[in-house]
């Protein structure tokens, strides 16, 4: 069976200008709120592998069950925000 071109898309110059304007607005909002990591930093921080997600979920559950045992060096509110960003789906 031959592959067919199922989708063809073209933008007018006016549409492209609107897209550029919209992206510019988004970039303007994000200025100063994002961080670009170097390749070395990406290696340093890495990502959470599937098998480690169970550990993270268990740690979160324990911190919620026994809040008095949350380490003082851990900002729980920041942890919760990061957790939602990484695990909310």
C-alpha cells in the first residue's frame, strides 16, 4: 500500500505574522522565568527513570502521612510544585 499525503498545510503571510506575534508574546512572558541548561548540567541533573518514580511517589506519600519527619532542609511546598510539574498527567 502506497503512502498517501493525508495532511497538507499551508499558511498565508498574514497567518504567519499572527503566529510570530503570538510566539513573541509568549516569549515575553517567559523572559526571566526559564533557565537554559548546558549539556553538562543536563547530565548532572538527569531525569527520573521509571523505576525511580515509585521511590519518589513513596517518599511523597510518607511526607504527607508523617509531616513531622520531613527533613528541615527540604522545602515541602517547592517539592509539591515540582512534583506536580513532573508527575501530573
